[in-house]
C-alpha cells in the first residue's frame, strides 16, 4: 500500500461536495472551554507552537492544534 502525499483534487463535474478547509479555532489565555474527553476547563497558557495548556481541575493537559474536540464556551 502506498500513502498519498497530497489529497486528490476535486473535479468540477463531481456530484459530491468539495472538501472544505478546516476552521482554525482561536483561543486565548483565560477562555473557558469544553473538551469531549476531559470536560470543562480553562486555558492557562499558550505556546508559540500553537499548543494550549488547559486546566481541567484535577489535571492540566497540553492540547495540540487543531484542537479536536475542544470548543470555546
């Protein structure tokens, strides 16, 4: 099996919808967030690489971009 280095391009005659670019979420220190796995938390730090440090009460978790499963409240 081979891995593709790039996704296939969308043909204009295709009956399927064109893939959309992922929405980049913007979080700031102090924002209240909800995470699918960890629950409610608060952003307590942001790294230059884009990773966030989030305090979920009992634990602090480093969440990497694109922040899957995390939503701003």
